[in-house]
C-alpha cells in the first residue's frame, strides 16, 4: 500500500490542472495522478474560452500548448436565433486584432484569445506538464473501487489489486465520476435537454475565415432539427459534429452515420467547406446530458471537472468550468493542509460556487435552445425545455432568471457568467430572442442597498497559491463582496442613491484612483454590477419623477457581437 498527500483519479484537464497547481504552490506535497488510459487518448471538447489559457498560464504550460500549433480561437460565427442570418461573437473584434508571429507569448491581445484543440495532444501535454512539476503520473492505472467509512475515503483500490491511500482524494474521473458514485452523491438533471452528439474528423477542410496567423472563428450552425459544430483543431484537421435530441435520433430510425451525413448536407456553408476534404470515416457518438452533483466535497475528498456536473456544449464552457474549478480545489487543499483555513469553510464555498456556475450554464443553454427559431422540427422539444426551466423567452426575463442566486460571486471583481461580462450576456439574450434587452439601471433612477437579512461574512479569493479572506455580505447562498467593483458600487450607493449624482460620485472617485483603463469602462462595469445586484436582490429600485434618469442600452450590433460580414459575403450564405 502506497500513501500520498493527494491522490487524483483521472488525468484529463481537471486532474492535470489540479495536480500541476498543487505541485507549483506546494512542492513539498506528494501527489499521484491515476489515469486508466494510455495517453494520447481520444476525447471530445475542443473549443476553449479565454479563461482556459489563463489557467494554463498559471500552471506554467501556456508556451507548451502554444507550441503545439493549435488554431487560435478569435470567436464564433452562429446561425442561431429567431433569424437565420449569421452573426459573430469575437473575443477581440477582428478589426482590432493585429497579426503577430506564432508561437506567441501570453501577453497583449493573446491574453484574450483561446485555442481550438485536438484533445489527445492537448490533454497529453497537460498531463506531461503535471508530471514535470513533480506529480507521480500513472497511466493505464484504473481505479476500480473506493473504500470508505462514512463520508471518509480510506483507500483507492486499483485494477491491479494494489491500494493507494492519501490524506485527500480528488475525483477528476470525468463523467464516470467513480468516487462521487461510491460516496453515494446523487446527480440532478435539471433540464429537459437530452441530446446526443455524433462527430468525425476531416482532413483538409477549408476554413470559413482566416484571422492573423492560424486564427479563425468556429462555426455553430443550426439546422431544422439540431446544430453542427465546425472546429478546426489543427492546420489541416477539423472536427465536425452534430448535436440533436436523442428522441429525434430514435424516431428517425437512422444509424448515426446516416443522420450525420444528412445533417452535413443540409448546411450549405459546411457542405462548401468540406467539398474537397476527406472524413476519417470513424463516426463517434456520445450523449451530452447536463447534470449537477448534489455535493462536491466530503470529509477528505473533492470532485473536480465533469464529475461535479456538465452543461450542454453549446456554450463551449466545459473546460472553463472544469479547469477553473480544479484550480480552486488545488488552492483549497493547500490552505487546509497548511492549516491556514478551515477545510469545511473552503469546501462549502467551493460547492456553492461551482454548483451555481454549472446551474447558470445549464439555464443559459436552456435559453439558447428554447429561443432558437431555426429549430423548426423541434418546436415541442424546445417548448418542453422552456416549460421545465420555468422561464418565458424574453431576454429580460431570462436574465433575471439566470441572475437569481447571483453572478456576484462568479468573479470577485466584476460580475460575469462563464467568462462573459454581463453586457455580453444581455447582448446574446437579446440577439437570440430578438427581444429588446432593457436595463433596470435606466428604467429606474433611485437605488438603495438592501441588506435586510444579510450578515457580515468573509469569502475566499484565490491568488498566487494563497487564499485571501475577503469581506462580504451574505444572505443565504448569495454573496455580495465588499471588494472590487462590488465594493465601489456599495460605497457609491451609500454616498448617493439617485443615479445621476451617484455616477458623478463614481467619476470623482475614478479620477482620485483610476483602477481601470478609462472612465467609460469603469462606468460600464459599475452599471453592470449595479444591474446584477438589483437582480440578485441586493439593491431595491424606485422611480422618482423629480430626478433624472440615464439612457443605457444594449446595442444589438457592437464591436464584439454583430451580424456577420465576412463569411456571408465570401460564401453567399
Ligand atoms: C459532445 C461534447 C462536446 C463538448 N464540447 C466542448 C467544447 O467545445 N469546449 C469545452 O470546453 N468543453 C466541451 N465539452 C466538455 C468537455 O469535454 C469536458 O468538460 C472536459 O473534458 C472535462 O474534463 P475532465 O478533466 O473533468 O474530464 P475528462 O476530460 O473526461 O477526463 C477524465 C479522465 O479520467 C479518466 N478516468 C475515468 N475513470 C477512471 C478510473 N476509474 N480510474 C482512472 N482514471 C479514470 C479518463 O480516462 C479521463 O482521462 C464537450 C463535451 C461533449 C460531450
């Protein structure tokens, strides 16, 4: 029997991220990663959001991933929503993107871009990196059984019969969630979304758009009964997949490859891009049902990555949730083992925050599906999703409904959802539903802090390997940080409740101590923060005819979200 400080089950991105950060910040710890496969191994989940490269940078593996020559992800082009025209979302508006050599460095515009990755190679680089930092990585080592007493894990039993013990265990085994299941933690399936994915890889497909050196936007194209992803993952290799309801697949009576071929033919743009390309011809399938585990930690164990839960791939958020969560697990384990923080406190914060984020992503995905007018053959399915999630399809109602429980502890500095600022979330909701997104900060003009039932508390912020206790108000599971932009808005409302004088106060404050690059940005962040505080019940609003209102709108067309100009022109779609 071997003993370690930490034993991680699974060497996917969550496992290697957790292991690498443990060894980076606590090199004295012994960490073993037990992976059942021999890498490189197949995996789906190829389109990243910019938070993932940021975590990879913290792990110290950014240069290695960049050197692998994965296409640079600048954004996505969608056919999705009430109208059938194409629209783009860009992390950096391409008119502002300047071409630079690759491999590049993690600075400037590259901090805001992501990659599209071929997972066998991507996962192998990360796992090797964890080994290089000192993790004991054991491939072809399957954990077969968990021995436990009550809520405490005693040992992992390997397929070989050997046992591994540790002070702390991390289940990063993905959807197989071996430890979660062994500890009797149930998962909830809070949505009517029940999809399957069918995909293949294509050699030499054209790219719809080329940006700089090796950069592009992925394509997400709705057809009448599902949607297609088109993700270049290497200079000549493209992942092309179909997502459709399981029920549709069953009723079709067709084999996966037949349904796939039918879908690909239905999209004129994708048909054009693969005209001279060759498929591998090895069709893969999986179901992609969203779920959330009831509990993400126990006496001496944590869940990380997909074992905590999963949200439909339409938002490309799987690895963002998996790796950002695994990062927090690493920080929490170090703080508990070093005795700087109470483990129970860290675990309950992790459970609350990670569950909320997965839940918000599931709701966001529900909105995307139920508001997609392009799914003309799936009207009943979309109606069921909307009904089960209990929302109507206006963008304002959807925003309020997603904000319940708070964006406020998603990021301690500004409110965000899955790497999107609140403005960006509202723009997406408005564009998809073709309803106007309004702002309560403009609809009302008097705003008062509502601290009824709230208590003074602290919550953890994770930075440079350490956990910082940060003051906040807490009401139930909802946290209002007295820090960052939230702290600034609290001070602003304590100084002035009428919106125009309040923003004048903010302006004076900004020029005394400019924290953000310019005042317009500070104002946008402050208004988004105020809006999210209203939706989460931290601020009450009133209309007073004697006071001035502000004009604040969500533009349907903006630099980052706009009707597609380039692909539509080139391909005539
Ligand atoms: C159709 C589809 C499309 C997706 N698209 C995207 C996307 O575009 N972008 C995105 O970010 N995410 C996407 N995802 C989600 C993404 O794939 C996952 O969120 C991500 O892989 C989670 O990482 P992980 O490390 O938690 O789990 P995994 O990557 O699954 O790693 C788990 C590891 O644990 C190992 N393991 C399992 N059981 C055992 C055991 N008993 N003993 C030892 N080892 C074990 C496995 O072999 C595996 O290597 C998609 C998912 C699906 C289904």
